């Protein structure tokens, strides 16, 4: 029983690491698109 929960916790932490690594570039690109859109709106 103890080994099973250890594996689940390990997978959970691996998933959290991957989610963080993948979400940071997504957030950066999201804010980049917002900034670019605001700058374009200034010129229109």
C-alpha cells in the first residue's frame, strides 16, 4: 500500500513539473499577444 501511494505522489510531482514547464511559455506568449494587440490599437 505504501509503495502505491509513493508512485502516485511521484507521478503527481512529475506532472506538476511538466505542467509548470509547459504553462510558463504559454502565459508569456499570451501576455505578448495582449501587449502587441494594445500597441496595434494605439496606432489605429
